[in-house]
C-alpha cells in the first residue's frame, strides 16, 4: 500500500476535527510517561547533577580530583534485538543492553562513566513497554555508577505497513585523567590477552538469529537465554584498574567479534594469536551454528562466542589480573600478542 492508495478526505465535510492525537501523537500520554519514569531517573542522580528533572537539558559538574580531566563519549544502539525481545516481554532487558553497549565502549580507555542519555523512537507510545525500557536503563546506570541525565521518547506514527514497536539509541560520556588514558601504546609482543565471559549473545548477530527464527530453525521460547542482557563491565574494570597498574589495552567485543574488535586497541605492527579452544563456548552459539550451517569463520566475525570484553596485560600479571576478574565473572587467558611480519 502506498500514499496514492488513500482517497482524499474532506475533513470539514466529514465533520472531523484533526488534532495531533488523531494524527498519531498523544501529547498527554507523553507527559504522563515523563511523570511515570521521573523517580527512576532521579534515583541515578548524585550531588554533581544540577538543574531539575524535565528541563530542556541536563547539567552535571565535572567531579573533583582530576588534574587534566578528559571527557570520553560514545553512542550505540541495540539493533534488531529490539524487534525480537519486545515480542517476548523483554523490554526491561533492552534498557540494560542499551546502557551496556555504550558504557562498555567508553570504559576501554580507562574512563569512568559520568552520564547517560537515551533516545526511543516508537510509532505509538505504549507506556508499559517504554517504562520497562527506562527502568532497565536506570538500573544499567546504577550498575555503571553514572547519572541518567536526560532522554527523548519520540512518537513517529507510521500509518502505512508494519514497523517495529520501537528503536533505541544511547549516548554515554565518561571521564578519565589525561595521564591515565589506556590507549594500547604500551602493548608489546608477549603480552597476554584475558577474555572476560559474556552472558551469551549480548546485542550482536540478531539479524542472523531472526533469519533463523523466521524460518522456524530456532524456536525462541526454547532459548530465552538469547535475551540475557549484555554484561556491564564498568564495575569490573573499575576494580581492576584500582589493583593493577599494567592494564595496557582493553576491547569491547561487539559486532565483528574478536577478529575486528581486539586489534582496535593494538599498536601498529602488532597482532594477537587467539586460541578459540581456551574457553568454553556457550551452547547457544552451537545451536545457532548447527541450525544455520554457519561456517566457523562467519561465527567468529558475527558473534562474541562467549567473550564479551578483553584486557591486555604483561605475562607476569596474568594470574593477579584473573584473580580480580574472577570475583565478578569467569575469565580465561585466550591469546598472546606478537609482532606481525
């Protein structure tokens, strides 16, 4: 159906008074939604947050204790996982995913998350779904120890064809002392890569997964672990950096898997040999690979395969580093840095 398939309508003749709600945007419902989420949002605010909730912007003081503070920003979304998760009432998990995808990128340089903003686009404001997303975002911010400083929920009416229930995007800013930035420049051959366990698929590869579900190769109700939220690694990294001075590089393993993400923290001329047998791959990846007859190389390029975050340290720090990480999540020594010819 196209716009040309609709008959012209004489609103005056038909006795119709057009307003914004009839056109698809319910302003009153939007205001009610803001009130609904206000307490959850304000619960993430510390004394450094200025201004009142619901203003035109969010304000926050730069924390004290920094000599040369550097602000670090990142933005991301959850992708097509939204379209599958909402069918199974996993909207809260999507909120946590959204925070994780942004925060985990920002912390790779050693920054601590400072504040977060969200953007939700939906054809119709379903208050319960939107509330669950924001509550997930709020709890994700609590885990990350950052303020949910603001956001936008926009109604985008689509009278033609089917559209997703919503799409989401997030924006995170962190802060790090300039002299303490972790940029990978200290990485050298013989340094070791420690892989931190993912909670499963996280938020990547869902276009492939949805392809399999549409063809009834995977029954989602038998694999609800697909919706396990992305691990927020911020408190782990905070703990690690307070105990280990020789973390030389970090990588968030998202779309592109280990082959595309781990090299992003390496200096020119270095590479990593990864042993894919050094950790136990979660069963959900075996299901996806077998049901879709997916080549191993493709699996490594699309999915995290059980490793959601990596840190690079000298060989003599591996044991101490793993001891700290294991208090939070399982981890493994998965690779070694070498000089590329």
